[in-house]
C-alpha cells in the first residue's frame, strides 16, 4: 500500500520535512516513489509547499495520507 507521508531532513533541532509517496513498509527515511512537496514547521508562519496536481493524482491512485499529511492537505485545499 502506498502512503503519502513525511520524510525528515534538516539539522538537529531544526527539522524540515519532504512530503513523499512511499510504500508503507519502507522506513521513514527510506526509498520513496515520488517527492510531491516540502514542509518547514519552524518557520514563522510554517511553510507548506505541495504540488496539488501530483497530490490529487496519487490520491486518485489510492495512496493514503498519514494524519499529519492529511491536515497539511486540508490546509492547502487539496482534501
């Protein structure tokens, strides 16, 4: 099953996340299928950039977003 989830990048105490499509069995920072955006929570205000077209395509193909990504997609007006 494919999941739309976050992959952590960035330094210690300064997280940046990529919004990726990955197999649910892969580790958090493991192999990905597609990179569809990024999320920077420590910026003021938090910076969220998600490719709406790609996100909708992956959702149509059956990819399930995690709870956090679902909230980000709702903020962007995708869900």
